[in-house]
């Protein structure tokens, strides 16, 4: 079997047959970090580094780990061409990591470039890609269509005017939808939180002085997002504090913070928990999906954060993060009336999380293996375990979480192949009939996200 | 390969050959939740829902997760027939979960019904089963004999008069044995604990006023259980508090609780730890097996607990539960003189627990993958890991933990096939000779529990 | 396939081909507990128990777990022959544990004895081995050469005069190198710590009265080790306390301890953290590799510790051990300027640790599956997961950690076969080209440790 050939990640005739049935289904990608502006402008990528490296901290981390100097990764002194060459030279050392597979898949499937990425081929790939990327069918909207993306949801701040989403409706209908991501309104511990309140008030022509002002503005933004086809909110949380806090107590903490007073850790948590419950309430009212991405411990490597900033690499997860005590109050409060999806970043949380979603029935679902779990290994482990405890049919389906358009297809391909591998294995072990596996594969690859999010 | 055919869960000729040697060995099932009264009355099941769904919260959770309304699960407004139809209609959505396999196996092996459970077949299966379940060989005692159950141990409160066990001795000899499960005497934090003290005193004609009265009564019950062939106690514990507490201190806590005074968390733990050590002492004296089922966090979903009560679903486990600090004092105190079996509910505890049982030598054994670990996936993961750290030959063997008689055979079949898969894999990888694997398979499937429990 | 034949642990033609390319590469074993004195004397093993059982607590624990009485394991009342017979008799019950494979491999590969270890063969193996062990080629230095050991690093206290290392330079060149392991200088909580200060002062003719004296002496020892080809330090830590403590604060704690005053837990941790940072600084200056073996909870079984002492078995690891908070300060302080290798003992730490090493780039590497992870199962799990998150090419390569010379070859064979299995699996799934896997295999089996440690 050869690298990335038709058998890639499949484990025999059964899984190959299953994959054959789902490979060409449209893509629904309910969570990613797409650059909506670039997409609405239907831009072309200037070069391969811009398309593959410039916006993707997964690539940066792999390059650092392979010993590439920072100037060839995020430095301003080096050209995109030099960065591509540095990446190609180091690429052998990435083998085994999904980034090695994704980027090869991107080249192969999207650009039709079959060469192995390595020092020897760096120049030829660069030249070929420069030519290909300028072709009309390589405009970003064309790429999205070629990948059969039926729906893709960006991640947006309540500040956002969604003008690019609006523009895209003309050319792409309801394909590109926003997701309501109000982390900055919740992250009261951040130095720029007060400034953010100011900006949010301006955006919505409502000076924010008290907590009720903030809640009113957020509701306006939530309503506004709905007009653009938004069907979900998303929340990035290290620990998912979600205990019940009285509005008056939350309002007092809010006022203290606005007055510039320091908050205790408990006050910070109380405020965050209160807000998370408010966001859940908004989603419950509209029947949106409430997504929690849990467990990212961010910016632990000081040198990166100081030199480059957030989302530069230097993020990880801790298996000691508590899920149960913080989450139970919210899950009980909204029991049966809020579509909830839980994503975990540390595979050690797979078990507790699958048992938790099992306990809370139909409306609480596992999100697919996220971030560092998003690999053949990570997805297979999660699917096999979660299937044994929870129901596969209740999972939320694949989201790419990708920061670059070129890789949507590759991410979903890796998922669909892994899913076919897992289900094919179950059929081959006599654990379910092939016909049932066929339906389950199509359901998780397409039907389920469509039904869950209501696209 | 077809669904549940002869190759089910086996991974090639070696594992098939191993399974062929153990498939027909008698069953020893040292821990389950059998309805002894129904068995002693040699009842027939009225219908398929009573046999498969009515008593099994695994089924309930899967149905909820598949979107079935509660009235079709535990509601009193729906007939058993309606519930069966609701289950059959949803059954496709359970694929991947062991419940999907177990119930199909039950129908196939016990009732001779080969149809796939689904909406289309709901009626035909119901009709067939109504007829079959009334046949003489479907009386519960006959079923037990057909499954070749040599020993099965129920789970019983010290209050129990064991009259049904007594009755069963006439018809089934020493097949059905009680297990001493004194959780209620330990759970001083529960609202009905004081009432339980009252009932326990009445049962044993010994008013319980002081701790020493309770200990005397428990010893009487322990002796009484011994007369019915009991060879083990069992203890359900979230955190296994087992530190050493002076009798006088425990007696003072006991007296405060009896006087209706509120206990601190530490007092509650101290009392529970003291009692657990006392139970261990009773078992050590008689050479019984001391079983701890650790890590169930119960009744987290408030709506279920309030509407249905305990054991309704809504239970899970937390990977953050501490095993080491609480358990070490007991393991050291009873080192070498108490047969101990430790069961964990969260697979994340597999590693620490296997290393712990390794450290404490011959008398401390791993129990097989429990509750949510009890699946092909869960057992395989545990066996492969535990074998690499601890000794497979020292494990305690399979227990079904089942709440329904019809499924004993299926549970043990899944275990025996998984065991054959794991050992066959080891032989195929050259890690042990086939002859050694053959002996180990028969040992774990039958010889080991017989020897460990002394049946 | 037969027990330990050529296909052992390999999963098809691809992995067999990969293994064929690395099986005969020289061995670099950068961490073990070799008896340097015995090696420098080029001793023969008196018998099979001395070679295989006498120094290896892995064997002891397996024997206890299999029910062998302690007198036949560590007792002084039984002869080596009796102990070997006890082990052989119990050996069947070890199947599945890597010790079962390692000892069979040792006999097969080193002594040319093919018999299965069991009761029936105990005598014949003993007789054969007595003859073989006395042959000239069974002298310890010859064994090392036959196993193609290019470099092996012992584990040595700063007290050590390294006379045996010196002697070995004459006969074996730079093959045998010391590793700087100053745990005893750090373990201020141990009762013999003050006595150790005394001994260390004497060794280096520098009375140790203040912290700065200790630091000066440790620097002298560090320099001295360098003369003997030392290229690494090693640190055994339960929790890796590594926060930043001011020198004056550390000096005050030191002085209090020297004055016989009791330290608080926080003081103990502060001192240990300070010292760990100092050791890191020494390594950073010389470009050595800083190795941390994290997570061993030692001597939990009181009966063993009281009767036999440390390293008797009774050690384990706890999945609840915190890695992140303690380690981050050190990793940030030495970011980019200290070659660091992190080893974990509990597989539950694989995920957090792989994500941590990913975050800190090129100079921070994962050590291979250690102690209870050191098995086919443990290594495969780690390699597959770590490869999906971190880079395989950045891992530190195999170390045996072995307490007996006879087993170096078997340990490295098990690793190389497992590595070939993992990489062969990736090639077979189309995740990397065969040529890339070939290079990666040779790199991890030989090139990487050579480059990392600078041998």
C-alpha cells in the first residue's frame, strides 16, 4: 500500500466499501476559524506558505519541534518562499503527525501535486503551486465549492458586524454562517476586558454600565447573528465553570470590575459561570446548539506568548482538569431543553465525558476529537471508546476547527476514513450488521450535523 | 463475516481455537443483581420487555440517548408491548454499544430468535418471543441450567432473611449464593441511615444503640450468610475511604449520628473508613473475598433521581477520583491476609489500579472491567494493559454484574470471546506459546474464580 | 507463528522489513542501573538466578504476584538454585507480562537455551546454563560486546569516585559512561540527608556548612563526571517541583535542616525545586541532557519496605500526579537552552506530557515508555499517541533502565520490534512512505540518542 493511496486509513474491504458510500457526501463543518473576509473577497492565495503555513499554529509547532528556527516560522525577516523551503526541508521529521498527512493531502487533492514534501522537492512544488494557485478554480469560493462544502460556520465575536457574511450570502447563499462566540465578554480576568465592554457598547449603541446593559447588548447581538443563519454558540473554556450564581451577586462583581477593583478568584469564577449560564439560556430560547470547547491551557510557553502573542503554539491540556463538578449545575439546569455539545482536548477526558453525555440523554452530545485529539489515532480512540459507553449515533459529527480553507477537505477526509475504519472493524468483528454500519457512517458524516444544527 | 456469527470478536484461527476450548465451560458469576425471589419461584418472564428492559438501566440510558421519550422507558402509562416497540424502533441507533450486542445475543442464544431488532421486525419478534417465553424450558431455573451456571452470587443486604436462597438450595443445590453487601450500614450520610439501624436491630433482635451493637449484629449477619454458602462481601464506594480510625472515635461519631446530630464531612469519612475496615476484618477471619466496586458517582442527573429514584441511569465515574491515599491504609493493614478484589468504573483508573494490585502481591487482585468498562473495547483495553503490568493469571475472572438472568450467558460469552481475542493476539505476536494461552484462557474463564472464591 | 520466533511483535511484511534494517544496529543505552564494578571486574555470573533474578525487582514482583513465598525470592534461607526452581515453577503464570518475554529472550539470544521456562524444564535449563555461563564469552564485558553496546550509561551518585569507570576505559574505551544522579542531595526530607552532606563533604574535601558549600561541591562532582564522558544527569522525582526559589530563601532552609530543625512541607518543596533548577543550570552550561524520571510513588507496601528496604517492589505511580504546574517554571526558565528529557511512569500521563513537550519545541523531548510502561503494550501506546501530537523524530530513543546486563539486548530488541510494528502499521495505513519510515526507525533506534546525548 502506498502513501495516501485509496486504501489510506482503511482496514479492509468492509471499511473500503463504507468509505466509498460517504466519500462524496457534502461537507458540513459547524466549527472552524475561516477568514470570512478573505473568502468574501474570493481571494487567491499568494503562495503555498500563505495557504498552508502562515495562519496555522499546528504547522508552526511542528516546525519548531523539528528544529526550524523561529525566523523561518513566524519571523518577518524571511520571505514566504524561504519559510516554505524551511518547512519542506524539515518535513520528513514530521512523519507520524497528522500535519504531515493533511498537508500532503491538501497538495494532492486540492492542487494535484503528488510530490513528497522534502528538501529535494521543495523547489518543484513551490513552482508548480505558484502556477496552480493563480488558476481561476483556485479562488477561495471555488475551492469551497469543489470541496462540496454545504455549510461552514465561522467563529465570531458579538462585536462583529457580519458584513462579510452578508456579502457572501449573495454569492454563496447560506453556506457560510457565523457562530456566536462571546468569550471576551466572559473573560473578566483579562486586562482588556473593560476596554472590550466599551467597544461592545459602542458597537450596539448602548453604553454598558451595569450587568443588565451587557446582557441586553449580548441579546441584541445574538438576535443579529440569527439573521445571518447562525445556529450555534461556541465557548472556549479551560475549566467549564457553570455553577449557579444569583443575578444580584453577578451584577455586584460586574460593577466592581467596571470600577477597576481587583476580583478574587472566586468572584472571577462566579462571574464566568453566571455568564455561561446566560449564554446557554439565549441558545435554549432559540434552539441553537451550545458548544463548549473545554480544557485548553493557553500560552504556557512564555517566550512564544511574549514574542508572538496568543494562538502562537504553546497551548496544551491538563488531564487533571475537573469536568464534573463545574459542569453538572448547568447540565441539570438545562436538562432536556438545550442542545449541548462537549469537546475535550485531552484524551484522558474521553471516558468521563462520554459517561457524562451518556447520563444526560439525547440533548447532550459528544463533540468529535478536538485539536490535539484530531488525528487518526485520536479519533479512532474516541469513537471506539465513546461507542462502547455512549451512542455513536448521538455524537455531533466532525468539525474541522481549521484555520485554513485549503485543509477542510483533508480534515473531513481523515475523519470519514477513520470512521469507516472503526465501523468496518466493528462489522468485521461481528458487532453490527453491515447495513446498520452503512447508515451510521452516512449519518455521522452528513445527516447528523445537518439535523443537530438544523441547517 | 456476519453479525454475531461464530467468528464474533475473534481475530483469527488462534483465538478461534482458544475460544473453542472455553466456550462450553460452566459459568461462575460471583457478582450480579439477580432477583432471587423470582428465580426461587421459577417464574417465567411475562414478555420480552420484562425479560430485557424492565430491570436494566443500561437499556434505559441507551433508549434515552436514542431520543425515546421517558414514558416509553420507565413510565407507567405505557404497556410492556409499547415499550418493546419503542425500543425496537430505536435499536439501530444503539449500534456500537454493547447493549446492542447483548440483547441480540440473548434473543439468538436463549430464545432462538435470529431477527435483527428494528422497527420492521418489532412485531414478529414480540410474537415469537411471547410463545417461546412460555415454554417449560424458559422457566428461570431452566434458563440458569441451560447457561451452565455452576455458581451465581446475588447481592444482599445484612437485613435479608435469605429465605429465597434457602428455597433454592432444594432445587438448585449450592448454585445460588448470597453476597454480603452492607453498604447501608456504612452510608451514614444517607437520610434513611438511622431508620436502617432500627430495621437492622429488629431483624437481629438486638436493639442498636451503640457502635458495638451494630458490629455485633453485622457479625451475626455475616455468620448467617456463611451458612448459605456466602464466600464474599461486596462494597460500593465512590471514594474508597479506608484510613485507620480508632474504635472510640468511630463510636463517638456513631452516637452523634444516632442522636440526630449533623456530622462533618471528615466525621462521615472516618465512620465509613472504620466500617470498611471492620468488614474487611470479618472477611479476613472467614477467608472470604473482599470486593470493592470503586468510583461510581451516582444520581448526577437530578431529573431522573427525582422522578425515578436510584439506579435509574444518571450514574457515571470521574477520572479524578483518588484511589491511592484512601486505599493504602487498608491494603497495608490486611497485607497477605485478605483476598481483595478491586473493580474500577473509569478506564482511566486501569493503570493506577493495575500497578496497585501488582504492588500488593498475590492476595490483591484486579476485578474485570466493570459497568461502563464492560464491553469488548473496555475488557480488551483492560486485559492488554493489566497483563503488561500485573499478571493476567492473578485477575479475578469475569462477573456479569447483570440485573437480568437472560443476559448472564451473553455477558460471559462476550468476555470469553474477548479473552480469546486478547490471548490469541498475544500468541500470534509470539508473546506466549499457544499451550500457555490455552491454560490461561480456561483458568480465567472458570478455574480462577472457582479457586479464588473457594466454590 | 511460534513463541519469540522471527516474527515476534511484527505485524506483517512492512514491519518485518523495517526491523531487518535496524535489528543489528549498535545499542546506545543512555540510562540503566548497571553494576559497573562487576562489569569492570569482567565477572561471570555464578548462576542463572544471579544473572536474572537476584538484582531485578521486576522479577520479584511477578513471583510474589504468582504466589511464590518471599523466602524463595529475597530470602537468605534459600539457595539460588531453589529460587530458580521456584521461579521456573511459577513462570507459566507470568505469561502476558513482559518479564515473561524478556527472560525467555535472554536465554534464547544470550545463552542459546530454547527451552520453555516451566516446572518440567527447570532442571535442564539450570544445568545447561551453569555450563554456558562459565564459558569465556559469557564474561560480562564479552556479553556487552556481543550485544553491540556502543554506549551504556550507568546511574551514579556525586559521591562516586568512578574508579570502575576509569578501569573500564582501559578495556572498553568510552563505552561505559557515568550519569550524574544527585537525588540524595535534593531529598532533604530523608532521614539520612544530613549524614549524606557529611559524606559528600568528605569525598570532596570541602566541609559542607552552608548551601553555597553544597553547590560548590556538586559543581566539582559535575566537572569530575565530565572527565569520564558523562553527558547527562538524571533525576528521580515523584512530583517534579521546579518552581523558582530565591537563593537566600533556599540557603535559609538548608541551614535550618543542617541545624536539625524540622522543615514544613512547603520548605521541603522549595529546597527541592531550588536544587533541581541548580542541576539544570549545571547541565545547561555543559550542554548535557537533563533527564527527569517523574511519578514514582515509592515503597507503598509497608511490609516490603520494612523487611527488604527500597527498590524491593512496592512502587507504583498515581495518575493524579500533577505535571504542569510544577514543571512549567523550569521549562520556561531554561527554554531553548537545556536539552530536557521527560519520562513518565503512568500511561495516563502520556497525553499531558506529549502535549507539554510539543509546546516547548525542539529541546524538550519525550523519553521512551518507562518502568511499568516498558512493554510492547506500553511502548506501542506511547509511540502511537505521541506521534499523533508531538513528533516521533524528536523523541529521545530507547533506554533499558535495566538492573541486569543480560537483559540489555532483550530490552532493546523489544523496543526495536515494537517500533517497527508501529511504523510498519503507519506505512500500511498509508500514513507515511516506507522510505521515510525506514529512516525514522534507524534514527530512533540509533541515530537520535547518539545525536541527542552527543556520544
